[in-house]
C-alpha cells in the first residue's frame, strides 16, 4: 500500500476502463481523479497538481500524445504513462523516445500498473517532497512565501528537495519577485539552518569595497584598513552565503570568486595565509547570464560552478491568483505596524489590484498596499486609495478577444480560482455576461465546482 496520498490523473474515453483504473489505484492508496477527454484533463490540471498522469493513446479530439505535449509545456517534470492497444505499440515506443515515462498495453496487468506507477512517482520531484516531509509543521520553512500558484508550488517543491544537499543554487527572476526570500527558505530547511545566512548585493557595493566584503582584509592592508575585517565567507561559518545580483559582479572579482569555489578557501586582502571555508552558495540575478557570457561580461566557468540547480521565479503578472492573498496579508501586517483599523479592500479596489501590470512585482504590490494603508481614513481600502497608490502606473489584463485560444483556458481557471468558483463575480471581472461566460467554461471543460473551497467535516 502507498504510504502517502499521491495524486494521479487518469484519462480515457472508455468509461468502464476509467472506472477500473480508478478502483485499482485507489485500492493501492492513491488519490485518483479522472477525465474522459484530453481537453477535460487539461482543465483539471489548471485546478489541481497531480503527481502523475496516466492517459490512453487513442482518444477523440485531443489524443494522448497531444495531451503529453501540452503537459510538457506546462510542467516538464510531470511524468506521463501512456495506455496503448497492441496495434499502437510502435507509436508508444516513439512516445517514450520523446519523453513519455512509459507505456502499458491493453489489457494491462494490475501488478505492472502499480509497479510502473511507483517508478514514475519516484522520479517526480514534488511527489518525493510530499513523501519525505510531513504535511505541516514542516511548512514553517516557507511561511514567508505566500502563494497558491501551481508554478510557485512546483518551484518550492524543487527548492525543498535541493535544500537537503550542498549543491549550488542559482535563482533567476525579475526584481521584486522574492529571490532572497526563496534563498532564505532554502537555508531555513537545509542541514545548515542553525548556521548564519549571510546576504550580499553584488551590484550595491563599489568594486573596490566588494572584495573586502567578500573575502575580508587584515589591518593595514590598504588605506583605511584600521582593523582586521572578516569577509562574508568567514562570517557565514558553516552556513549559507547568498550572492544577490551576481550578474553585476566585476570580472576581476569573478576570477577570485571562482578560485574560492574551487579551492574552498579564502585569502583576506593583505594576508599571506589562506583560510578554509565550508559554506553553501546560493546566487541570484535578474540578468540573462548566457547573454552576458556571449558578451564577455560574465565568466562561463563561474556560471557553471554556480548554476548546478536553477530555479526561476515567475513575475507577479503570471501569478495573478496570488494578488488577493498577498494584498490581504500585506494589509493586515501593515495595519498592525501603523496601528490602523483597516480590515480589507473593497471589491472594486481588489479588482484594480488584480488587473494591474505590476512591473515591480511583489515589492511594488507591497509598496502600493503600504501607501494605501498609511493614508487610509476608513476600515476598507477604497478604489480611490488604490488608484492613488497606482497613479501613473499602467493596468494590464489580457482580454478574451486578444487572448489566444491556448491561453484562454488558463485565464478562465485563474478567474474562477480567484473567486472560489463564483461565476457571477468571475464573469464581472471578465466583463462578460453569465450566459456567455458559462459557454466559455463549457468550451474548456471547466466547472465552478472545481474551484469551490473544500469543506472539511
């Protein structure tokens, strides 16, 4: 029996086979959801995050391979098993060559089904994380990262897994997306958690001082060095060093940093003695370092030293379902700080926040909420207060008319998730009447029930 409630999505247009698969997998302890078409499967993927997809090869409309291709674009790490008749085995073999985890021929053997399922789940990063970590107490490590976005949850699952090792991590993302928060979370759940976390913004310190901040100096090593100074690598002890905006580090210091990483020792400025170090390196940048390498402004050998595991944070505009929860969290935090009796946003004010482009990402959202709270004169943040906080900043919401069909489903899913399945409110946000909105949902096999909050007894 499986010891965890791993989630499996089964897709087949044969209702009898679908029922049989669900029964066998549920009997083995798995949480199973089903879909009769590839289109409905994609709709469910927009709502939930299964650890494995098992799909028939031949189905009307979107077939198994088309579904696999769509899944790979959304979540390359999600394993897919194909069910195939004997006549389509060559197609299944080709599918495996393209990245499908494996295939089962019909009629399938129950033991083989469970064996294949266990093998696939063993390779799924997020499934491994949930299996290794209790539900939680253990979420304390990521308590500062507030999200209900599937991409963010996938990133956090990978971060939780890599934290157990000493592998160097490079975090990519626009300014304000929370790169340092993620770095701190990785440190907090790592074996080095009891040791210091030391952060340095490589672009905020003049070049002549950056070497001293990193590696330290001895007394008298240069003008103004009136005392010995420990650099960050020494100060971190056996902890974590976070190098933010690593792409801004000058080339001469890149050479010295590479030597530190290779030799695992630092030599303070003016010293003849090297000091052994044992730290974990996490770096971050908003720059495209591969372009910087081609331009000769970033060393390729250093890039590969730092880029053992890469995590890419999405901009806030791609995780709009997080805006209400983030905005309300900031509001309550700031209301306490400023001793304001502010309890929430008006519906129209929240709609403005959701529509905004947020080029400054989460940091910009925090600043906007802070201004609105600081100047609040009532318990509810009004539309005018939000407009004033966003004055001169463009709003952005993809319209249905301009959206490509392949993105339309995700747009609808985000609206329903945002409104907890309230079709009236979702239709108003989309500027569509209820009848038309229901037709759009039907086209994408979405139902309001998928987005209703779970009711626990």
